[in-house]
């Protein structure tokens, strides 16, 4: 594809994404539960016809959190300031997310996001340790946090269209529950895509999951290793449960290749981060039992069918659990806080 066609294609995908964001409330569920404020988005959506509105609207809200973070820090409210810096970073992350291709604009806004997280990291009581995982002569970029006397290590596996910055609340909650966390951008995600140019494929992710589990086990000899993932990340968490060094895995709305229906704008975004003609998801339909898995499923999930989840559950080994939510859709967005607490308590059983 020529560079001109790439720009044209990217612009068309951005327009479709903006239209979806303007018209469909459910588009925003993911962002609200991760920390974007609904009030500011309501105002943004009224004027949302161009990418400049997206950038200006989100940047103005990010700046408000930056100011609040500085005020909190001056008052000695360091924990609040840390959270405000990360929330500001989330807004910059959402700005860069709109660009499906790796462009200078996308890199610029991601660097703004990273700067906010670096401000927060300097205030954290629990130090952030940079980590890199080698995959195919590239480095997958990540971070680790270790509380005092951890119960074990939770490896966080993000959905393909997310990264560690978007899911910062997952990391915080497991750390405060007493677990070390290892959170790494896999192939096609975040810094690994932007800085290393490593795209996603089933083969790349198979290597990545094995390597990140080995890294966790090497860093924490003698401690149990747990996996927690949502959507495609949940699929890879289930896949990783067969690794001999994994104790348990929790999977929220694991996606299946068969029958998967995705919006057009999302499919176009995926084409930008996948290797040519690559398949992303593991073959859960052919899954062979590994370690115990806890499944979470929303009964209103339009991407994952009930029968797929039930068939997978039937293959899981002794010790498995499943929790269903009648009124939740894909990723059980509005139950995620409860889900993380449930998973943490389950990880602790027998520890």
C-alpha cells in the first residue's frame, strides 16, 4: 500500500471511529470504567465532527487533571496527586488511540501520556521497575511493581487494542491487594508497537506469553504466578494457564476466533497492528486443560456466545470457577472492580 493510500485509509478509519464515538453510548463504557469522566465526554460529543475536536476536547480535560495533580502535590496529598497524574495520562492516551497507524502525531501524544505517568511514578510509594521481554529480537516494554512481602505475582494481559497505561487501575488494585504485578505491552500494543515496531500475530503472542510468564517466575522464585486478562487478553490468559509455572488464571470475556463479529472501524484498526494476514487469538476451541481458570461472562455479550464459554468451561480442569452477569456485555465493564477483587481473593485461596 502506498503512503498516500495509507493516509487516506487512516483518515477514513478515524472518521468512522469519531462517528461511532458521537452516536453510540456503549463506545464509551470502556473509557469511563478506566477513569475518563462522563461529564466532559458529554460536552465533547456534542461538537465531535473532526479530529481537532477530539484532540482539543480531551487535551483541555487532561490539563485540568494536571493542574489538580500539581495542587495536590503542593499540599502533600501525594496519593491523590499520583492518581491525578495517571488520569491526565489516560486522556493523552485516548488522544493517541484515535490514530490507527503509527504516525508522528500518535507518537507525540503517547509521549505526553508517558510524561504524565512518569510524574505519577515519582510519587508512588511502591517503586515502578522497568521491564523488557525479548520476542523475535525485539523488546516488549513493561513495568513491575512489588509490594512488601507479596502473596504472588499477577501477570496482567491487556486486550490487543489497549496497553498498560490504559489499564493502570488494574495494576494499582492488585498491588494494594498484596500482589506484585508484571504488566507488559505485547506485540501490537503501546510502547512495544510504537518504539519497537513489533506487530501482533498468534505466533508472536505465543512467544510473548511464554516469555512473560518465565520472566515473572524468574523474578519471583518460590511465589505463585497468576494471570489476569480481559477480551483477547483473557484468551491468552487461558492459553497461558497450561504453562507449568502458572498457578491460576482469571479470564474476563475470552474472545474466540470462530464467529467473532467486530465493528468495521475496529477491524480497520486491527489491520494496522497485525502482521500481514495474521490471526491473533489462540485456538481456544482446541484448548487442552491446564491449571485452574476462573471465567467471567456477561450474558449480554454480543461478541462471545454463551455456548462458546460453556464449551470452554467444560474443558477446564478441577478447581475451575465461572461467574456470569445477566446485565453485562463484553468485558463486563461495570463489574470489573468487583471482578478484580473476586479474582484476587481466589488467587489467595490455598496460597
